[in-house]
C-alpha cells in the first residue's frame, strides 16, 4: 500500500468556507478514484511549534503503487487541483510504501 501525504500552508486570506469545500472535495475522491481507499484530513495541533506554518495534513491511502500512479494524471485529481491551488501558499508531498 502507498500513503500519499500532503502538508499544506494556506494563504492568509483562505476562508473557513473554502477549507470546508476543499475538505469535502478530498473526501469525495474515494468515490472517484479506483484504488484510493481512504482520505484523512487534519489540522495541526502539535504544541511543539515546529510546523513552519504548515497547518493541515491530508493522508491518502492507495491500494498499491499503480493506483497512486494512475491517480496523478486522473481527471478527478486535476479537478481537485483547481480547487486547491488558489488556496495554497506552499505544499509538501511525501509518499511511502507500507
């Protein structure tokens, strides 16, 4: 299985409504992308203060590397990026097998 992790730092003018819309769009991906079994969304609550301005994490669980690789050019992923990109100041993407 593949975990696809996104660490997000949003623009300062991003509204709570825009974040809720984005979260819903990510949650809907499991119904649109074969091999995507789970999407988790979380807001940083670490007391350590080492998040460097990154406030949210999204974890996506893919059945295998092929599923992840098919997701990257998928039209649903392209549509998701149209919602995400205007809101994001910076993003870190990290994938790993487990």
